[in-house]
C-alpha cells in the first residue's frame, strides 16, 4: 500500500466519530435489565461480556444472573445514542451519567455499575 493512501486511512480513522450513549444488558429468561453508559458503544459489548466471562464484573447481581442463565441468555441493547461530539470529555461524562440515571428510572432497570 502506498504511503499516502495509508496516511489518508490513518487520518480518517482518527477523525471518525465514536458513538457514545446508554446501553442495556437484558436477561431474556427473567426480563431483568441492567443499564450502563459508555463513551464507546461500539466496544462496550465486548468489554462487558469479557468481564462477565472472567467472573470479574463488579455488579454481583449481574454476575450471578450470568452464572445462573448462561451468557447466551443475555441481549446487549443500545438504549440511546448521543451525538453531541462538541462536548468536552467532562461534559460528555456528565451527560452520560445523567442519561443513564434517566433510563434506569424510566425502564425500572438496575444500574450496571454501583448498587448490585
């Protein structure tokens, strides 16, 4: 691959906007829902599933549900995608926290991080 094409591809990757927002992990047999927020929705599912697979997720209730029903019984759902890319990192973090709290209350869900 020629250098200019490679340089253009690297630049396009760096400028790509990463979708951020609120996601849920739903236990299909019990219909329990855990809500979390992420600055990178594209990578979040793999991260959550990996920690659950390793038995290291901080939410003990979710970890127990995974062990009881198996990982195949859980669906990853994107609840809300946020598109305000002009926010500072602190502003983005604050917005994610507020939207996660909103969805936890609106859907009578459990927080992914925090209370078990």
